[in-house]
């Protein structure tokens, strides 16, 4: 059993119409990854797809994969490719459901967004938007899920 310290929320940074297969194909063909980027993917209709067994590390956040459980929603960009929180109500509900289950299994884990792993470049103790390596998941996951 892995020692899970983080439950990390992501977006696919694709249109919400992207299929699970197209996301998996991108990882394999473009990034040459042997493992998926996430353990779970939440589709626009709220369907939760498990992509990898929880006992295996995924490719969610470089340097943190061995201690992270990675969950993602399909979407995160608008039609112009700009970062946007475009989660459907079904995705929001399924994310809460999934995160509650994961917190039950890993009660010591902290829920964070992928962007929260960016470096604090100015050393003020706060990772500010100007310091984000990525906008993912395009909303403040720590704040939204702080009571889970």
C-alpha cells in the first residue's frame, strides 16, 4: 500500500467533448507515458472512470506521484484554449463523491489542485497566480474541498 499524502485534482485541459480514449492516446502517443496521468477521470455527465489501480502511481504531478492519488475532470479550457472552470454540475457532484471516498481511505491526505504544487518564486509562503506553472484544475481545489 502506498503512503498517500495528497489527493490532487486536475483538469484534462481539453474540450469537454474529449473522450477518455483520446486522453489516454495523448499520454501514450505524445508523451510516451506507460502509465496514465490520473487514477480517476470524471466525464461531463458525472461518470467516474477508473484509469489505474490506486496501488500504482500515475503521472499526475512530477516529483509527487509516489505519494499522490490523482483525479481529473474532462475540460478546463474554453473554445479559445483559455483556462476556465467549466465543470458541469454532474462533474462537481461526482468530484465531491469521489473525493469523499478517497478521504475516507486516505484520511491524512491533503486535497490540492495541480497548480498548488508550483514553486513559491517570491518566497512569501503563498503560491500566487503569477507563480503557477499551470492553471490546472482552473479553480481553487484546496478552498473548495477544505471541509472534506
